[in-house]
C-alpha cells in the first residue's frame, strides 16, 4: 500500500458475495456521517463478476475504496463458523500483514450502520494487545471459557481450556464482540498476532472472533457500549453504531428495532447494470488487488 493510502484513517469491511447486496447500507452510513476523508478496505471472497463491477464503480462521498480479493487464500477446512457469518471475516486476521505500512484500522461488520464520526476510535489509547472492543455480557459469552464452550468444536474445547490453564490464564478472563474492532497493527505485529491467531484456526478450527479473544486473553480496551449497540439487547440514548448482531438481520426480519434507520441508508443495488457497463468500457474507480498466499509472509 502506498504512502498516500495511509495518510487517512482506514476502515475495513469483509464480506462474500452472499452478503454483498446488503453491505452498501453500512458503507453509505459511514459516508454520510464521517467528518473526515477515509480509506475503506473491503476484504472480498468469491465475488461474481457483476458484484465486483458494482463495488468497483461504487462512489461514496469522503470514502476512497480499495478491494482486496482474498479468494485464493485458503481457510481451514475444519473451520467452525456460525450460520449467519461469512468466511470473509476470517481475513481480518491477516490485516497486520496485508497493510504493512498502516498503524491502526477500525474493522466493522456489515450488519450495522454508523450514526457518528469514527474519529474518537482512532484516538483511543490501546493496551499492548493492540485491541479495543465492546465487552460481552451475555450468558455463555462473557468469559473466555464460556466462549470456548459455546463456539469451539466439542473435540477441541478441553484442549483449548487446558492450554489456557497451563498459561496461568484466569478462568474469569473477559471477552468482547468483534463486530466493531479497533486494531493497532504495529502492536499486533510485535505480538505475532497473525501467526498466533492462524495457528489457533489451523489447530482448532475456531472462528476469527474466538481466535482474537484467545489471542488477547482478556487484555483489551473496553469500548463504550454506544460504539456497538446490539439491537434487541442494549439501550442507548445516543448510539454511535447500531449493530444487528446474531441471526436476525434487518434484511431477513421485518419487525426488528431500528429497521427504519437501516432503511434510511438504502442504496440502489444493480450489479448487473454495472457489470454490463464494465464490459462496455466504463472505467472503474475502485481498484482490486488480488492477494496470493505467497504474498502473506508471516
């Protein structure tokens, strides 16, 4: 990534073709509510030609978009993903390597909308782990052993818990939701974040959120809950980010709270028209960089 691309704050999204049609709302909300110019990185997997054409042609005020095609990078065959998640979120584990000249990024899920400028997240003091996120409080998710028992493969749970015990990690270690994540990439590089998290994925098939929680072992900067308000779980008078965490999304459930706010950021989604335009020679504005495994030196 050239120097000009790291002069502005970086926001990262990751989604595959299945989620692509729903993601413009998150991007549009970011565009409308930022007071700063932003670089946006989209980690893409297995996009169809017309999906890629749509996002290559997408123009949003104050956002400079760049697409990283991660399709050639393999993901563990034993990966234990949740039904409503996408394998593209796993690619954020590579961010310290993918963006070697960047110091900090904010990663956002696509099932959310931003209602405020993200500048305070770039000014947070982060611990040596290099991570800030919203602490989990829901039963079954609030401590690291809880999260392991909830999400890890049954055959791997005791091994993971045994490794935590052998490292003298307290069983009360807190956890976080990774839908809004502040990442200090320099600190992550120093702490071998990529190698550590990918080793857990390879050995245990854990998803990215569990891998990052296991990496931090409870050491993270807690975000104010207004930066990641869970629809149906949290109450906030002034949310900065509204997040439809869990299987019920504003695109598959009609009676969810804040549905009207989600609809406010709707954009035309017509990828076939963009694809046809690309075939006829329309110049795309957002570049694609295809990432090959050999370029990901750990």
